[in-house]
């Protein structure tokens, strides 16, 4: 039997019971569609974060508390460690600023509380910063002024407000010169920041910005920092500056580490390239994990196809016997039922791909509006390969048993089947 004839027979058999054919494909449709959506959203998130990291500048260096993981990668323990380790201090920032390879450097410490103005009470995140943060991010107050170095030195009770939190607390009222209360401390509003929106899944318009010393001494009662960001004077200065920073911080932290073993340090220093690689790794792992969960539907769909094909073999036993009686070989019957199985999964994969594509595009548009950011629609080539490659493999794997069973039927017994 020619391959072309096998395809025609397969299509005829599948069209004979359209409802059952569709229900059989449903698991494949859902599985492929879900995997496509997960992969597209994962790549979209990765593209968004990497773009925002790169927008900060190629010469950026990030310093965080916690030891370096010699195995590489990301873990929840690492994330928790960065929030609880208290090794970075303002003296580290001062040491870094003295390096001639440094263009700018700023520190950050953060916490959460409530901001109160008269009858308005809003849950907020406050961020203690040094004034270089405004210059490095090229982001300033559009009303009033930024936090200054004098504010940091004097532990001034002042704050600049994100655009949204200013609207939530003050409405149409001008907030400049008014006082808000955070953790029993009254802070004078000295500025309202330019509207910025979402970046790296953070809404900067909802934050309250205070001098880093004010956050440490008055709001948190701590001495440590959560992070230090540095901008090197040139791209060629990045590697030597990273080494200089490590040496300076080891001296400040009394770490004897002549061999330069990063696992012995109580801090991490990353270039923008390393930070981008970590983002790729984290988003890659999350995408793979979510896709693997969605892929369970593919396995369920494959089992459904095998069951339906077994039912089909039973229903068409006399047909199989008749074909064998007029000369059809075992391999012809095997080929026909395999083609039917693969056709089911391929069509299911195609429909699932189209649905996944449409949902991914809609999700990108919705996320752009909800998060007030430019969420890119990304359809990785691997998703296309997966949609049709995995569908074909499932059709073959789960179709082989029913097809072999059909090909092994005895033609005489098959013709007697009622």
C-alpha cells in the first residue's frame, strides 16, 4: 500500500467520528498550548529584565551581601541570605568611592511600612539611598528636589515620593513641605519623582525615597546595606575595578583570603554581564519548570490517544481482516494506524500552537498595560519545534502498541469478529 493511500484511509477513518477525534486531540491541544504560553511568557520576562539591566549601563557593577556559590546558579537560600546577611556597610561604599576607576557609586537599604498623611494611610516600600542613585538612573524629582549629600550626612527627616504614592496620599494637593509619618517618624516631603512605571517587576512610582542614613538610623535601626551599585569609568575598567572592590571589602571585613577564593567572601560582586547571565539562568529554570508541569497534559493526551486507537482497532477488526484477506501486509496495517495516531497528534499540536500563540500575544498586550511596561511578545524557535516534534513523538510512542496489535490480527479470526 502506498503512503499516499494510507494517509487518505487515515483521514477517512478520523472524519468518520469527528467528535471523538476532537476529544482525543484535546489533551494534546491543551498540553502544547500551555507549553507554548509558558515558554513565550518566560522568554518575554527574560527579555524585559535583560533590557532593563542593560539600560542601566554596560559599566555597572553590583555588590550584594552573602557568599558566592561555587556551584553557580540561583537558589532560594541565596535570595534569603541576601536579605538577612548584614555585612555591607557605609564604610564599604566610602572605600569603593575612593577608587580612581569609579565614576559613580551609591548604596541602598530598604524596608516596608505604612505612610500616613492626615486620613490617608498607604502601605509602602521605603528605600534609603545616596544621591548618586539619581544621577546613575538619570531619574530626578520633577517637583521639589532630590535627596542631597547634606541630607545623608545630617540624617535628615526628609523624603521624596514616587509619582503614584504622592497621588495616593495627597491627591491634587501639593505635597512639597508637608509631613508624612513612617514608623512614628515624621518626614518632610522635599520632592516628587518623575513618573517611571514598572521596571524588573517593581513599580518605582510606589516607593518613598529617603536618605540612606535616615532609613538605617530612624526607620530600620540597622547599620547594614542591602546593595551597592557602582559605575566604572570605562568598560575596560570593569574587571580591574571588580578585583579592587573585592580587595577593599576583604580588608574592611577582616577576611584573610590571599588565594582569592570567592566562597570565603561574605559579599558578591557582579558585572552587568554576570547579572544578565544570572537572570537568564533563573528565568530559564522557571520557564523549564512551568513548561514541564504543562507538559503533563501532553502525556495524558498521549495515553488518551492510545486508548482511543485501541478502541478503534476493536471496532475495525472486520475491516482489518478484510484488508488482510485481499493482500494487505502486516506493515501496511501498522503504517496505517501509526499514520492515524501521528495525524491526531500533529493536528492537535497545530491547533494547540495556534491557541498558545494567540494567548501569548494577548498576555503580552495585557501585561504591558497592567504592569505599565513594554512586555515583548517572544515566540522562541524551540517552541515551534516542540509543538510539532513532541506531537509527532507522542503519536509514534503512544500509537505503536495499538498499531502493532492491529497488524498482528489473524485475518480469519478478524473476519469472524462481530
